[in-house]
C-alpha cells in the first residue's frame, strides 16, 4: 500500500486489470487522500465507495486522521460528518 516515502494507495482489480484506485500519502499520523478514480469500464459498480470504506477502516485501525484533498472523499466526509468525525481532519 505505501512505499518507503509514505506514498501509495488503495486499489481494486478485476482479474489482472486495475479498475479503481485511491492515491494517498502518509506523514506522521495524517493520511492525505489526493485522488480517487474509477476507470470508465468499471463505473457504476460502487467501487469508489469500496475504496473509501477501505481507506476509512485503515485510518481507524492505525489511529490516523484523514485530510481529504480528493473531492469525492471530501464529499463523503461532509455528507456523513458524524460518522467520520473521529478521523476527518478539517
């Protein structure tokens, strides 16, 4: 997931082909989400929400707060403020 510099992401594959990704970086206990992308052939299958769920689970399990530079992640946090109040760093 993360390389030695703290950059990486969450990915979803369909067989050998990557169909969705969420790019992140980690500095201390702050996980910054830069971008979420679901490739055109996989749109409409809820993959963005699966990536988001994986990221929030990871943040909670590792005691991280999340900075949402990604508009999709920001919108999810904003829409569900109370549910993510423990990890959302505004």
